[in-house]
């Protein structure tokens, strides 16, 4: 079936699903494949559950006109999203970066929603499947869209922007993550910079952190607005006023003398740059300053991203969704500055660092040594190998959970951070 014909079907039935366990009435099921499953095998079930059509790439599964046969279901999904995007005239902001993508995306959307009907990526659905699914949720009612794009290998951002076709873009930062896929830190910069490349080629517009030394050189010849901490040369400048534990800051436009104050529910002074990014974008799109402040003050982080949780025994700073050297160092340095008398850190291995893994984990250990933490617990095979008896180590989360059963932590402020694959979140109920 040609994409134009499929698009007409989509216009009549505009809800897309790839999960046979979640089949809204009259939706279209795309039978995607994974390492351990073949969606074609669930197409009939999806129709039984309420789907109107099932898009498949296995002719043997086509039993009647409700089955739409294509050469490749994933390619077709992406082509459909691309075709849909070309029919839209709204402003689309593409966002990528090593750290802070999801938080910044949500802050931007929260601000823009004060004035515009805005669609934005839910959670972290920022990969080769999540991006087209997000685009296909845009309707004629939406005035703006904020699309998060992740990457773990060269060319992935370029593939995404060709579908997303952003008019505006922001790279939050570049850091040492997914080095196995990128090959080097320079590979990270080049891949994230694919967003800038697209915007440069298509007369786009960029929002840039004026303080970021890695982004400035690759900005060349793109219209932009800037923001920065304590940077009076930026269009939007800000200054952290308190961070114990929630971030408060003041900000102003370059041509103004008076500051606006914001008291957030975000942990970590590293979030100040994410906040300023949202402010910068809000100002560009003429959201009133008081509305910007209100939106950010009322934003509450979730999904184990820099959350403060109080249990009957402890205060927990939970950041277990992901970890890399850049974000880990930022979290530790911020935690060391917090005004708590009894501090404990629970750190999990940082995964996907390739040949740089040992070096980067040793840097983290040296950072811990310089800090005054009451307790240090390291979870994962890498930390266990490198800690050299300096701290209590556990090869996996099960070992650590068993330890907590016998050793209760009380009256502590506890930073919990590690790669999602270490599953530190499983320890939270015991703290």
C-alpha cells in the first residue's frame, strides 16, 4: 500500500498502537519486531481487542481486508509520521543532548502550554519508534510541538530530524554517555550536532547555552537566542540563589534591570540551565514572564529524575533513571554542597561507556573520596572491581537489598543514582 493511501486511513482512524495489550477502539496496530518478539504474531489479537486495522509485513498473517501488508512495518510507521509532519504548519522544537533532555523538554512544554496548545514527547519516548509515534499524535488543534530525540550511535539524530523537520532546536549539553556506540566524546558532539546541521540547512533557529564551550563552535551561521548562568552577554541570564535542596534562582532579560524570582521543586543546581532554557524559549514565543515563572514553580519532576522523597526513616534524592560521568559528577558535587548533616550516597555502575568505563568510574571514586559522606555504597560489577576495599560494594541490586534487610539506614539524606540497568529503584522501599 502506498503511503498516501495509508495516510487517508490514518486520517479516519488517527490513533496508533504498537502494543496488542493496549488497543483503543478503531485504532491502527503496527506489528513491529524486536529481538525477542514479532508483532505480526499479535496482529489478529490486536484486531480482536478493538483495532480497526493491523499493519503487518508478513503476508501469511493477512486473513482479510483489515490486514494491511507492507514491506517493513517500522519503515512504514516512520514514513507515515514523516508524511504527516509535512502536512503540518505548526512550530516544532527538536530537543536532544546528553543530560537533561527529558526535564528540559517538560519544562519547555509546561511554559509553552501557558499560551499554546502544545504536544510534547511523553516520558522518554525519544527513540526511532517513540519519535514517529509522538509525531502521529499531533492534531489540527495543536499550535506547537516539542519533540525529544535520543541517540546512542552516529547518524541517529540525523535520521530523527529528517522525520521531525524541526523549525527550532536545542541541545541541552554534550557529555560522556553511550561511548560504546559513539566511539568517542567527539562522536557524541558530532551526533548531537546533527540537529544544528539540519537547522543550518533549513533556515532554522536555535536556543543555546552561552556557557557551553562544546556547543559554541558548532553553532556557526544559525540564528539563535542564548541563555546562561551568570552570563550578562546572554539574552537570558540567571543566578542560583539557593539549593537546599530545591533550586531557587533569579533571572532577567539582557535589556532589563529587574530580576524575576523562581522557587522550583527541582533538585540540583545543574537544573538551573534546564530552567533557563525553558525561560529563553518561553520569552522567544512571547509567553508573559509571570506565566513562565508560575509554570516552572508548579512543575513537579517524576519518573525517578531528581526527586526528593521523604520516608519515615530518611530523605531520598532519587535519580535512578540513568547515569553517565557528566550527570554523576554533577549530582555528587551538588549533593556535597547541600546543607544536610548526615549524607549517604548509593551509586550504581554507569553502563555503555566502552573502553572509557574504568577510567570514568575511578574519577567518580576519587570525587567521593574528597567529599564528606557518612556512608558510601557502590552497586555493580564495575564499581565492585575498582573500589579496592575503600567502600562497601555489591555486585548487584539483590546483594544490596539483602544488606539493607540486615542494616537499616535512618536519619540520613540519601542520594541514589545509577544507570537504569542497575535497578537501584528496587532499594527505595527499604530506605
